C-alpha cells in the first residue's frame, strides 16, 4: 500500500507539447506563451492559464499499471491541477479517508479500481483484505457498543425493580408493626 504513496494514484494522461523559447507548440502548430527557457514535454496548457485540459475519462481514471495513455499523451503527476482531486495515499489525511472508506465499505470498489489501475494488482489484494478485516472489526465494535448499552439499560431496569420491591416490602413490614401510616409512609 505504501508503494502507492509516491504519486502513482495521482497520475493522469496529458496531451504532449514541446516548449521552446517560452512557447508551447501542440501537434497542430498552435502556441501559447509560457515561462521562458522551458524545453520539455509537459501537459498542454489551456489558454495560457495554469489549468490543464483533461477529458472526463482521463480525469477519473489514472494511468500506470493497467491503464496507459494514448500515443500523443504523457502519463504524469500533477495533483494541483485537478478541480476535484481524487483521494490517494500521497497525503496522510487522504490515506486515512481512503482507509475509512474501505473499512466502512462505502464505495470501496471505486477506490480499489483506481488503485489497481495506477499501482498494480497487489493493491487489489491489500484493499480487499483491509475491507474484509476492517469491515468485520467495525461491525464487531458496533455490536459491542450496542450490547453494552442494552446491558446498562437492563441493569438499570433491574435495579429500579429491586428498589421498588424492597420499598414495598419495607412498607408492608412497617404496616405490620401496628402503627398507622399515611400514603407516604409517615406516622
């Protein structure tokens, strides 16, 4: 699972462009101004802004172990550009949320498919194990809390019933003494 914490679940397919002397040229020859001095294959920039262009499928399905990019695309990590970053193991808070989703069996198959596509088949085995064992433990904790509360309520009812029986027995014994008492037990 820790192997997926190096950004693998955040990889997406981006269109290739080559940057020369501060301009990005895509395959059609269109250019957009970017930082000077860059000369690399990077994601295509949208209207010169800082947002990258992704299709709906590319935004939700990563690339890596089982999914690969098209011929004119590059698989790379850039989480800061996502409008809705999917959960991953790149951050301790997000990894805790993924683990809670798995244990609570809340849409766990989506996270498993994303992890398998980005990190490999061993993630499927580990996520299924976490889901089964964690779900079992969570169910047992829930049942233990439920049984504890029912036991407390039952013990309270038993104590109230015993106190009532004791009070009635005491009142009956006091009546046998031959003294007249009122309804509250006063002389």
